[in-house]
C-alpha cells in the first residue's frame, strides 16, 4: 500500500534499495583486480584503473571532500587527469615507476585545486602493478592505510604524504612493495573504517578479520568486506560512500623482500 501511495504522489517516496555492485574490471596477467561498492553513493569516492603498458596496470581509490552532487565537476576533472597523466607518464617501457607515481600525484593535486577553485581535500591511494615483477609502486596521500596480506601475515601501508588538494607544494613519497604468491592488497574507503555501531567503529581491524578469516578471490573478498560492514551497523551504510578495492596475486613466485624501495621528492 505504501508503494502504491508513493507512486500516486500521496505518500512518502520509497527510497531505492541499495545493493553491492562490482566494477567491471579487466583481466590481469597472474592477478585479479576487484572493486565493490554500494550503489547508493552520495560522497566523493572515485575509483579508476587503466592499462598503461604491456606489463603495467594503474589503479586508484580517491575520496574528494563534499557531496557528490556538488563535487561532480571536480570528480570528472580528477578522473580525466588520472587517466591522461598515467598514460603519458608510463608510456615508456623503461620508466622509473617511483618518479612517475610522484609526478602523477603532483598533477592530480594541482588539478583538484584548479577544478575546485581552491582547497579541496582528497585523500588518495594510487598504485602501479607490474605484472612481470609482481610489484606495486604506490603513493598514499593521506588515505586510509592499505593492507598487504600474505602467508606471513598482514602489514599496513600507511600514508606517505598529505591528502591531495590542500597545498600546491607538498612532499610526496612513493614506495614499492612486492606481492608474494597468493598475496592480496586491500584498499578501503573511509566509509568502511568509519562505519559505526554502538560507538564502535568497524575500523581496519574489522577489515583484517575478514581477510584473515579464509582465502578468498579478489571478487569474493571485496564483496565480503562490504557485507560485514552492513552486518556490523545492521543497515545499509548511509554515513559515507563505502568502497573496497582488492588486488590479488595468484600463485606465481617472485623474489625479494616486501618493501623494495622508497623515495621522496617535492611535489
């Protein structure tokens, strides 16, 4: 009856049910990328990915401050910059990945400030996955810590710089990590860690419990994290956008330590 009244304009509008969606991600050589998010998005979460070479793949999860209806122009400009700059910076096969990632973050920072016509905070995690080496060169600009999980345990990849969009000149740090066979890199939005129930946040600890519970594919893991967030707060998340990005490496061997390199340059 309530639905009929709403259709006739005689009652309150029925809110469209939110569901977990999976981004249509491409196939990778020896790895899997999955991104899950709730369909009811009102914040500034932005995820994107693109191939930039025979063995390199760029991915990112950004969170532009503000509501989606007022941040549309900034989100569009940021995504366009992410794609065009990544294609240009990684065009050469012998590119220095750390230098390129630092430059990518610098350009994104300036484009966010330009399109927002001033300061607009944008925590961001962006990485370049090298399929040949099984490594990820990444920058974490004030974003929620990523998690790298393998048979040895789970380590956090904390922020390596300030959020984008705050200062035209800001230091940026790029790092390279190796992904062991069956390792997973997990990047979640602020809406995941800040999901709250009875004054307790889901937090990174909640994410760790999910990824350490049982081996899952990237798609299964991204969906499971969002399922657990919804179960934790006993409702569909409405406090913020809720997104989980997973990069999972299949059972192929690589050599080298987890942290392979780090560099800091002025942005």
